[in-house]
């Protein structure tokens, strides 16, 4: 797939004409990353937007004890680096590849030349940024107030919602993450995550099928996810 054809499928650039996409294609550069490669560290200067063409990345921060907390996992079609692109400040988090990745990179200088003619791109970017900040607030609340069961239930629901899958009886969630990555998303140890998943399975809330989790009781899962957090 050409970069222009790929950009046409990215929601951030939805609505751009073929002429605009040709222009955008000429100013982005493509780069590949190895599995587990750090794309950039928190506090590094930020001067580019990244659009994932292939693979998955994790956005993370370290707590005071040096433990990694995964804030978000992004995949093909998602973008990151928009905060530094907009305000010129250092990176707010670390981004690393979970598997071999390819990304299209748009420099801040090229972005600033592009957006005056395409203000809708900025509006979509701000909408996404607002949604991510809201999710971050929810995550902070969970880390402070929620117990292990609520944290795991919330992460499972977030994964379903990110994939735009209706949460119904029998809904299946692909386990593209390792147990450690899932635990880091929930802010738990791997052992605690395994225990909670096992308890949910015994209680008939979920069912483990190979590398997939089937949601057996969506109402119960939602109840577990919202016991102490109100949005």
C-alpha cells in the first residue's frame, strides 16, 4: 500500500482531497522500528507527529519506584506525539514498539505549514487529545481508588471499546497483549492479574479460550469496572 493510500484511511486525515494527500505524502518520511525499540523517551524534545502504519506501540511512564505503567497501546492508523507538536514542549511520556513497526513521521515545521490550509486536521487532533486526557484522568482515579478487580474489568472494557466491538454476551477480546503488558495496563503485578482473571472466570464473568477472553456476563463486568469511579 502506498503512503497516500494509507493516509487516506487514517481518521486524522479523513476528508482531505487527493491533492492534499499527495502534498502530505511528499512531506512525511517513513521509518521502521525493531521490536521493543524506544521511539522516544519522556522529556526528550518533541518535534514530530507519528502515524503508525504497521505494528503496535505502548505509551508509558515510570512511577516513583521505577515501575513501568502503560498508559495506552496504539496500533495501525493511530497517531502519537501530537502534544509536543502543538505546544513545542518536551515529550510527556515514553513510546516503545511492542513488535516490529513502521511509522510515517511529520515534522513540526511541515505540520505548521500544512495546518493553516487544513484546520479540520487540528480539530480532529484536539478531539483525540481531549479523549486521551479524559482516559488518563480515569486511569489515575483507578490507580488511586480502585481495587484489583475494578482495574482489570476497566482494562478489558477499554480494549473492547478501543476496537469498537459491541459489548455483548459472548463478545471476544483478542489477547494481543502478554499477561505482563495487560498487568502493566491495569497497574497490577502479573500474579495479581492472573488471580483476578481466574476469579472472573470462576464467577462466570469471562471465559478464557486460548489467546482470547470471551465476555460471558457484560453487565457484571461493567459493574465491576465502575464500582468506585464516576466519570
